[in-house]
C-alpha cells in the first residue's frame, strides 16, 4: 500500500523544509491517519464528513484555536498535494473547514525582578545541574530557538577580542545566520565545554545527552520548564526566554532591525510580535516627549 504521507514529506524535504518542520508535518498527518484508521478509512479516501468530525475532535480535546488551525492548514496542504499529484480525485475535504477565531495574546516574558529571583532560586536548588543552568544562560544570552540549541556544535563557536559568535546552521526556514553571545553567557558556556570534554564525548555537540549524542528537543523542554517554573507557569519554556531576551534588547534601545537579525526572523513584523515594552518605560517616553507635557 502506498504511504502517501511518506511521499509527501519527501517532496517537502526536496524543497528545503527544515528537519523540525518535516517532523511536525509528519506527526500531525500521522495523527490524522490514526484517527481515520479507527474508522476504517484510508487517508486518501477521506471525506468532508471525516474532516468535519476530525476538526470537532480537536475542539473536544481542548486544544487552543491556534493549534487547531495549524493542524487543519497542514492537513489541507497535504490533500492539495494528493490532488495535484493525482493520488486523489474530487475536492479537498478540508476546503470548507472554517478557521477558528484566535485570541490575540500578548507575548509572555519574565520581568527583570523575576529573572533575578529565578537565578537566586536555581542556585539554591541542588536538583538543578550546572549544565542545565548553562543551557538557560545560552538561551538568555542569545535568544536562539530550542532546535538551534540542540544543533549547536563546538565548531559553530568563534571568538574575537570583543565578541563571541554562534553559527546557527539550518535555522527556521533552513537559513544559516550568526548570532552574538553575551560575554557572561560565553563565560558560563566555556566552563560547561570543559566538563563536556572531560567526559570524552566525540560528537562535538555543545549540549550532548548522557550518551554524548545530540540532545532531543523534548529533553530541553523539560529542563527549561523546570527552571522557568521557579517564577512562571511550568508550561512556559524556552520561547518565554526568547520573548524576554527580545524585550530586554528593545527596552535598552537596541534597533529593531538588529533584534530581527539576532532572532532570525524573516520580517520585522514577526519581531514586533515578540516585544513587550514595560509600562514604566512607556510612561517615561510619554512624559519626556508628549506635546502637552
């Protein structure tokens, strides 16, 4: 039997989709396939009724509208491909599935006081390893993504008299870029790398797992959530640090174009969604510049 999902994922890989994106697409499409298997339906023969019931099942699971819309978009794109490559006749069953209304949420980030408290609490918690704190430092001193941290190798680090750079390979959109690492972050990372070297690992990973292999994103999520959970909801993770990093740069007068390059965003509009100017700063700007002062 033809594995249409496998063929579709391979076709996306030839177009330069990142490994993380391919994993996400595959996971969502396999989830829909499993949903249909329980109803004795082959995926390429899926009906409009199947699509409607699947959409309702996502709502029943309590998934938020953004997640539901994301899944529907991916499955809809898959059926467009099935039609285009003659694996399916008839209309796309997901064409008439309406988009769920999405609430516009402010980005979640940690205030300066929370960060200071977090470091204090982490230092007092013997269950948190030094390597885990270094991982947090790496996120907070660069703003990189979880997948980018997992892919870091020692050869990706370069140092000048003034700066330390990390080479991000195959970031989001399969793009390479260089990011600047704060000096204090590099000081922390250097000590960590000495420890990695003493363990005799040969893979060259900056943050290897206990066997010296590439660390999985799921393991990073657990580690960072444990740390963030000291001051925030434990569901928050590395992306919260990324928002916090971007916000701090903005609040300290870093040009938004520079923040965009550091974060690896394709447009400034994406970067703007990450930023959260604190109310004290907004008030200070208003007081200084408003014509009715």
